[in-house]
C-alpha cells in the first residue's frame, strides 16, 4: 500500500526541517508494506549531540505548524541526544548522531523498501538560479 498523502506531507515537512538545521544524509523510506504500524521512516544524521537536539526541535516545530498540527505520540532517546525517535503514527522520524547512524545502519536494514525522493528546497533553489 503506498504512503498516504498525510504521511507524505509529514515526511517531507520533517525532512525539510531537518535539512534546514543542516542534517546530513536525509532519507525517507516507504515502510508501509513491511510494517503495519507506520507508513514511512525519515532518517537523518547530525555531527554532534547538540545538533541532534536542534534538529529534533525543528522537526517538532515544523510539524506543529502544519494546518493539521502533528504532535509525536511517543518520543524516545532525547536525554542522550544520540538517537532520538519521534513517532507520529503515520511516520517515524529518526535523528541519529553520525556514529549511531553508521553502527545501527537503518538504511541497510530497510534497503528492500522503496525510497521516497527528497530534495532540500534550498539546494533546488540554488540549482535553479
């Protein structure tokens, strides 16, 4: 089953918010056919603990500012600032310190699932100029 419009809106908004805070290696994965509990994962990396927290704050703020506000139903890992998981039911956002990203390799774990293209609007605007 393809990702719902709501899940796609949430995922793209979360990915852009992460990009705005200089997150690296942002990917959006359609896990809907493999998991019945969510439609998509958004995965992003940060180079330090402080940046992880800043990205998490930006994602939460961006999703709260949507016309249909979204709040996470669950939040895990915030104290450590190494891997924070935000569960929005339709999507799950993983913000990981680069070391955790490499070690846990969620991208490889879910490699059989389709990727949803994400292009940072700032990069797209720069290329269009």
